[in-house]
C-alpha cells in the first residue's frame, strides 16, 4: 500500500471499442475477459492497491452490463456511475463524471478504462504537488515500431505541445493516466475529446500541464493483438514483480 491521500479516481469506460469488436463482440470493451473476469476488475485491483477507495465510472456503450457486473461496490471500494445517454467523447464523459465530485476530492486520478499503466501513484502525486500543476499526465516511451505523435516537453518536463501529428521513433507518449486539479472547463454541449480538444485547449490557455515519465508496466486492450497479450500477461500481476518507478 502506498502512502497517498487521494482516494477517488475517474475511469473513462464509455467507448464503443470498435477496433476490438472482432475479438470481443458481446460486451463493452472494459468487460473483455481476462482469465475469467473482466479487464476492468484487473484495473480496479491495481488502483485499489494504490489507495483508491471510490471510483466514478464514465460509461456509455452498453453501460447496463458494466453496472450489472460491478454494482456499487468492488472489493470494498465504492463504485458510482456517470452515464452517457448519447456519446460525449472522452472529454465529455470525464466532465460529466467530475460533476459527482466535491472540491476536496481534488486532485483526482483519471484513467482510460482500456489500459493499465502501473505508475507509482505516490510519486506522481508528489511531482504534481511540487510543480503546482493543473494537470499531470503519465507518459511512457514510444513503443518499438510504433508511430505515435510524441509529447513536446521543455527541459523541466512541462508539456507545451500535446501529441503532435508527426510521429517520432524515440519519444514520450501519453500513457492514459492523469492527475487533475479542480475542473478547468465547463460541461460542453456537444461531444468533446480529452486528448484532441480539452488538453490542447488547456495548453493554449497557459495551464500548467506537466509530464510524469514512467517505465512501469503498460498494457492496453484497444486492438485484438494487444488484448491477446493482456490475456497472457495480466494474470501474472506483472506490476507486482516489476515495481513502478519514475524516470529521473
């Protein structure tokens, strides 16, 4: 158990998971089977071990299945739901979930519901507070052979450009775990993307957005190949044998 005071996390679990549909067609992506139980429970296991005691799940596509699976309690952690009746995008789903929080719930961890990035949450929180950040995002090295747009960082790891379109072979990319201070924008009236609209907008406003570099275990289930890898690796709880540590 880490020594951390944050007890609330938002999980973005509302997407349709169309790329994964060939492998997981009968359920929403966070419920994809890993060793006889949903991927989402493996994700919650990790964060409960980090000290989280309440999760707000931003759900949309086939949300009834997620509620039916988890209910309002998982391993002693409280589960609340922010339900999208129409798709709001990752940003809209996040902002709807944040409506359920109180000011003293911040900063709050936010994570993608289809990825497990086993960051050292206490170290990430310490860096966030030291920098007086509005938003800290955990970033990981560009995977070998991948072609993602890298973050543009200054010498102190403050982000001044987010996921640029031109891919680089050796860089740092968004790992899908965030620490967010009190909401920076109002609820939009139309769908909005966290990665493509909200974060670039905050950068343009001059908000303090920082990277937290980590080489901790990472897996996502967004496409069938990665899902099959998750099915092999997650039952071994690799984060327990490969301690998360920040990159200094």
